[in-house]
C-alpha cells in the first residue's frame, strides 16, 4: 500500500463513526457493560473526537513531512485502557507510516480496539497482514508501551534493548487568573470531568492567584453536577470526603468535587488539588521544572511554557500532532525504519 492508500483507509474508517451505525451503537452499549467507566456518553465523545481528526486532508498534512515507505519491521504496542480509544493514536502512527503492528490491548479496553482493527481491515483488506492483536508480544523490532510508573520499570527491564517509547504516569494542570468568565470556567469543566478525570490529559490540579474566591470556580462548573450519578465516581467522592473529614483535612466541597490545597499534582479521583501563586512568571518557572511529570497545561491566559498548553475545554481533544509525553511518535518510527 502507498501512504495515500493507508490514509484513505483511515478516513473511510472514520466515516463509520456516526449515530446511524447500528453496529457501533451495539458496541458502545457492550463497552459500558464490560467497563462501567466507558459510558455511552464518554465512548461517543471519543469516537466523535476521532471522526474529526481522521479527515483525509488532515491526515495527509500530518504525514506530509515523512517519506512513503512500506517497512517489514514490527512495532509492538502495549496500549492503555483508562479512557476510550486512548491507544488509537499509536495504532494510527504505526500503520499509517507503513510499519506492521503487534498489539497488546488493555483488559479495560472493552473491545474498542478490536472493533477498530476489524473495521479497518474491512475497508482495506491489505491491512490484514499489517496488524495483529496478541496476548503476548513476540518477535517485534520496536516497542511503544504505555503504563504507570510501576509498569514502566517492567517495560524497561524487558524491552529496554529494543528501540522504544516507554510512557509513565503524567498529569495535567490548569491555570486560573481570576478574570475568567463563567463560560470559560465551564469549558475548564470539560478538562476536569470528561472521561471522569481518568486520562493523563485530565486536569488534576488548578493553580489560582492569591486570595482567589473558590466559589467562582464552583459556580463555573455547576453544569457538571450530574457526574455524581456515576456510581464509581461517586464512590470515590464519598471515600475521599470521608478521609478528609476523619483526618480533619481542610477542603472545599460542592457535592460532587472536592478541592484540597496540596503541592502535589496527582490528585485522587473526584478531588482536585489547588495551589496559590503570586505571579505567572514564577509559576511558569515552577511548571517548567516539573515538565517531565506534566502532559499538558490548560489555561486561557498567555503564558510561555515548555509543556504544551491548551485553551480551556480543549485538553481532551488533542490534534494529530499532539504527541503523548511530547515525544513525536512518527519521528521515532522513521528514525528506526
């Protein structure tokens, strides 16, 4: 296959991501039964986001700097399953660039990757020899593995001798100036609550100016109150609230999101940490010092950071060239062709 033929196949695949596709509707229902975090709303959101990204013109522009090759090298993929379709970008990078993929999906994946591979082969049968779903990776030439800080040590031990991208835990943060409108804070709510805060692009901490009135933040995100109807989310909310009350930890509570002042960036589910800052320049230096722990920063203020920044409401909708951990997957692949 040529580069154009591969990209055309992915564009045709995206044409299936619509509400009238009965097979996709059944898959979305089944996904929720297999993984309670994969609600119909969240899975649909993921498919909608990918439908917007997989347009032929965008794909061609994205891949235009790279040569048209067809490699016999096999890339092993160990995919995460914390949010729907989280591994699709890696799969797209490998197959669209002309490599073969050997894919180990997460047990949390709820058959979404299997569906993608099945439909991709249906729209372009030549992909049948290019991608395989496996229980265990064998005979691969390169490896891209996504996991936690703990699993990364395992990955580095077993896969460190191969060309690799090994991803660890990362978190995302938001910067509030105090000048935000209710609409801007509502947009920030998507960065916090989309996918229930389970993604590495989910905001787990907010930075606020000195003496910021927390009630403004809570008023801006009130539209997301229904998040507490999800039993697993609400269980986390109740548990963390109980711990804070028992320990006498100072915190804020609006009935569906806890706010606690803390200098850490990784907060428990249903909790957002916050920290006050004196000025944006000092905050920028502080964030640059921990860029290896950050996935992205979301803010509507102008600030120069080493970490990718997104406008409020857009952190969960990365573009094709918004690479995880700031590592360009395509450059990695073509450097090892």
